C-alpha cells in the first residue's frame, strides 16, 4: 500500500510539473513588430541573473497578470495599484510607466523613463503632452490588435440593432405585445451590401472579417502598403475616401485620432455618401464633425448612425444626438470583454519580458503620426 501511495504521489507530482511547464511556455505574442525599438538596451551576452534592475509603474492589474509579468522578467520591479497622484512619489525611480499615470508633472520628475505602456489602441491624449513628444528617448507602445474582436462584435451588434429594428421589438417585449414593430426604418439584410472600412488596421480588419461573414462586399482605406485580406475587394489610400464613400451602404470608422483624421467626416464627406447609408463610429468622436452628422441624419442623407464614441464625450444630457430616432449610442464600451482582457494580458507579459531582456518591444507607436 505504501509503495502504491508513493507511486501515486510521483505521478501527481509529474503531472503538476508538466502543467506548470505548459502554463509557463511562451505564447505567440499579440502585437505588431512594425517600428519595433528597444527601450532599455542590454547586451545579449549579459546573463539573465546579471541584467540591470528596472522599475515599471502601473495602475491596478489582476494579481495573476502581475505574477506572470514578474515571472517573465525577474529583473523588473513592478509597482502596481497607482494613480496619477501616487505615481509622482515613484517617478524618480521609474524606467517604465502605465500611460494612464502620465502627466507633464510626472514626466518632469522621471528622468529615467524610457518606456510608456498604453492599455488603449489610441494615444491621442499622449500626443497632446508636449514634454513626451519632445523626448525621443521614450518608447511608447499601445494595445493595437488587443481590442479588435470585441469592438468588431459591438459594431455589428449596433448595426443589427438598427437594421433589424431590435430597439422597437425590445420595447414591445417589455409591454408583452406580439406584433410587428412600427418603426419607420424597413428591416433590411446585410447580404450583398457594401461596407467601407475606413482604416484597415487591427480593429478595421476585424470589422471587415465580420462583414465578409455576412456576405457583404468589403472595401477599405488604409495608410500603409501592407497586404490586405483576400475578401477586401478594393483598398484605397486616405486621399481616396471621397471617391469610395458613394459606393458604401455602411461606413465603419476605425482610424486613430490624429491631426489628419480629426473631423475627417465633415459636411463634404457626408455630402458624397450614398443616400440611406449607415455610419458606424468605433474610433474617436472627434473624427466626425457632430453638426454635420446631425444635418446628414435630419436631411435623410444617412439612414442612421451607430456611435460608441461621440464629440463631445461624455455626451451630456440634453444633447441633440440623444433624441435622434435612428441613432444607436453606447458610452465608449465597445472594447469591454473577457477576451480583450486576455489579449491584453498576453501582450503586456510579452512586452515586459522583452523590456527586461533588452529586446525590441511590440506595438511601438510612431509619435509623429500617432499610430
């Protein structure tokens, strides 16, 4: 019996060791190697045990994520649970910092800072901090490709809510009435319609993938010359936007907010859109000129709009957009999902590992262009 017990314990121990090993195996990273840069150079010949001690300041992260980050980079001390006020006390020792902690005051007190980690894909707030833009020794990374699947799901949830009159049917359900909705938008199917994805990046590609799944014809704009999925039938440059807009039944805005994209959708852009088109904005509110959007809705140029972002944001009570009958509004929540958290965890763990090892980081932002 004693021998059997020992054998059982050995087997259990081996299984546990195997499972721990599997959990610690490197995972294929999420993120882009475009613009990759080393934030803190460490010669390759330096042994792991002799690597310099670095400090990363961050907001609140799950305990399991912190544990994995520390395992991935033992030479990186992680100070978590900080806010903009408490981070100031640690600024002098920081080599890296969560972008949410950044202020001009923090930067002035952080002479050793070489890496800024943005948990969002957009870095428009950071672009407005001049002291950051002026320090080209600081590498900024974002969370490109992390949020795409959830945001794309949300975009289609809003679109289908509009095209299938789901708000009206939900109201009837609350009244326990089994009858057709009396909305003034006739229910429509997406098959055969054309979607224009403005900004075929990480988020835009996920939106395009879902549009293809609905048997839509997909066209797009993108700034880079990177290859596009086969199901995207036509890809133009940003300057081709006005020529592509008349083809689209649905326009999905997925571009970052930059000086070039701010108010991209103005009266001129709405004026060339196909009458009865639907606009989706899951990018930033300031990409759309709100006054021009309201005029396009009221004048019938647009059949509706699906907005997860607005200008102004938060959208104040009493704003005219709230009262537009063919507008779906959600409060900038399209990225919220367990999947998003999982994907961010994989990205931050890999980038912390790279930081501690002196390797090029993923998702490096070109601070001249904003993406």
